[in-house]
C-alpha cells in the first residue's frame, strides 16, 4: 500500500492532456511510492506528471486513451 496523502491528486482532463501529451504517463499502481486511493486501496494504474514529478488523476477519457496506447504497444 502506498503512502497516505493529505491532499487529493491533481486531476488532468483531456484538454489539459492534449496541450502536452508527452508530459504524462500511466504507471502501475504496484510501483514503489505510488499513493493509495482515497479508500486505502492500491491503484491498478495511476497517472504521473513528468514535469512536476508527481502522481495525478486522469479523467476517464484520458485514462482510456492511455490504456489503449499501452495495449497497442504491447501488441506490436
């Protein structure tokens, strides 16, 4: 289980994501140092902002886009 955060994760919507898509990546929630969800469980996947070097939360549309990209890369 990851460290407990006192503040919620910043949320990244599609408009923000499309301004700088290379800034964000999807990481496994099992990696060392990933935060837990608000209910204390581990995330399966979690967003990461490479510019601020911190975890973020993606809206559903951004999350689905990134998962599709991961699946396409795995199938190549």
